[in-house]
């Protein structure tokens, strides 16, 4: 449940038992992570065991909208899910193997998603999802017709119960006994960037690439 | 169960009900995906609901080795898990919103992991994990001592039941009715690369970066 000051609820499972200092429970941190990625990992229970499927998402202030086709055979109404979004920012290369780690930003969202059946909300969710993953394409491409809308499974998950964990910066053993080893230590950053678009071979190669697509080439995927 | 010709078992849950043509059940495809990433999403059941946590992994021919600390409070012996590894290769920008998609490589591994308690196997698994995530660091950094080994939780998951799904190439609507729209369509590739290493500020800035770290700068994260 979101309370009045916009903080996310701290239920037992989102109260981090480890690395408490890395826990953030404010909505700004959550939306920061959601903006920085577009593929999430959706966890559901199937036949008594966990199943984790990657899928794309979009969001507004209140809901995460997920493409639900991959989960459609398993998700029943009122089923609990856990959606995790992770951005890997690099490696933490410490003086000891034990202190090695990852710089990352990650959000976990818990809740009971519902299937979106209302046509207006489905269009709303699909537009958010499309514009989050591929900005500009909602206006560029042909929008879903009635048949396609009916064939699209969209899940809405309330952004109510979530936790965010991040780690950034250099290794932690720079002022410990291992510093005396004199070993190099530091960070190896990892950045995902969009490359040059590749025109569909079914089109004449001279077909101009739309500006909203061409403009992404070379930009970081984690910066909208 | 792996059978004699090295194919992975096709249990009902890894027999893909959707997009059958994208399913591969051979081990080469699985190891290809495992080599292309180093962070997985581990799905477990906690208090009756799914929980999905990102963690690092390494592997040999028979096992996936996972850092288990994030799951240690929830994982009991014989618990079923699902580990999903996903590499996002880019966007499929089609003529219709409906045909939009993602180019990706993804593996799902199911099974009952065990906690690695044997010292020799723990060192083996940690070395695999370290060398997979940060090649060269097992020899460069100080290796775990007895106390650190005891404090490290490592999971071993048999590479026995798994499925791989991939999608690559241009949109699928190049020969459909929407081709007549004359819209640009194509792929927007996404590539994650290592950046220049950043030396720990606790060290003199002139500390030489080891060759095995410096050599990664500019290379793709999905190519070992």
C-alpha cells in the first residue's frame, strides 16, 4: 500500500534483512530503476514451483503494465507475482575475491496483477509500454486494431509494494588490511548502448530511418 | 535429466507451448546463453509467493554455481528454483505495434539446488563464478581464506532441465499486408560494452591497471 507521503510499504518481505543500507523505499528510487530498463523478470508459481520469465513493461504513476502472453498459461486471477527489474552498472573488483561484487540498480515489485480487459485501459497500457520500450513508435507504427487488441494479453500490477536496492562506487576494502597488499582495485563499468538501426531487408535500403529511431543510436539504454 | 546425446530433458514446463519454433533443447544453445551473461534471476518461493532476485553465476559442464546469500533466508533443502538468464539484443520495430518485439537470448533452468558445503567444491565453484564474471581476478586478487569460505553461501544447480528461447532478425511483417503501408521497419540493436576501468580512489591514480582488466575496455559483455 502506498501511504500518503508517497513512500512504498515496508512489508516483511521488502524489509531487507541483508544490506539494509542499500535499501530505499521511496518512490523516486523505484521510478528511477523502472526508467533505466525495459525488460523485467516476472516470477510466478506454476504447478507448485517458481517460474521466471523475461518480458517487457511500461508504467504510469500507479501501475506496471506487462506483456502477459508468456505467463498466460500459468497466471490465475489473484495469483501473487514478483517482478524484478535489474540494471547492471559494472563490476566491483576488490583486493580480495570475497569483496568482489556488482554495481547495480534493482527493484522488486510484489502484488496481484489483474488482466486488463477494458479497451481504453488496454490501449493506455499498450501505449505506455510501447513508448517506454520504443519511444515514438506509437505514432509511427500502425496501432492495434480490434482483433489485435483482443489477442494481446496485458497485465496491470499496482506499484504499491516494492523495494529498491542499489550498489555503486569503488570496492569496500580500500581501508582494510588488504589495502597493504598493494593490489590494483577499482570498478569496471558496463554500459548498454543502442547501435545503428538496421533497416528491414524487405525494404529498399534507401528507406529513410525515422528521426526518433536514428536519434537513439549511440545513446545509453539506461537514460531515457 | 540429461540423456545420452547431451540433449536437455523436455519436461512439460520446458516444452514451450508458445513460439515452439523458438525453442532449442540442446546443450550448446544453453551454454551459449550462459556464456553471454553473468547475472541471472533466481526465482524461489517464499511464504507461498514467488520471489525473484538477481545474482551472479558461474558454471561448468554439470552445474550452475550461484551466489546464494540473497536467497539464503528463504531457500530450504529440496526447494525448487527457476533460474533465468536473459540477454537483450535489441528492439524489433515492426510496421504495426502488434508485431513489435525484442531480439533476445534466454535460458530457463529448473531444479533443486544444493548448498555447497565441501571446501574443495566451494573453491571450485567460486573460482568458476569469479572467472566467469571477472576473468583473471582469481589469480590477481587474494583468494578466500577459511573464514571467508565459511561465510560464503554457494548454490549448485544441476544443468539438467532447461529450455532456451531466442529471437533474432528483422520484423515478421515484411511480407504481410502492412508492408503496403510503406513504413520504415527494422531492428535497433543493443550492445553492452565494458568501459574504461576506474581505479579505486583509495589508490594512487598512477597505479597501473592490470592487463586482464584493461583488455576488457571496449569489448562486448556478451562475448567472452
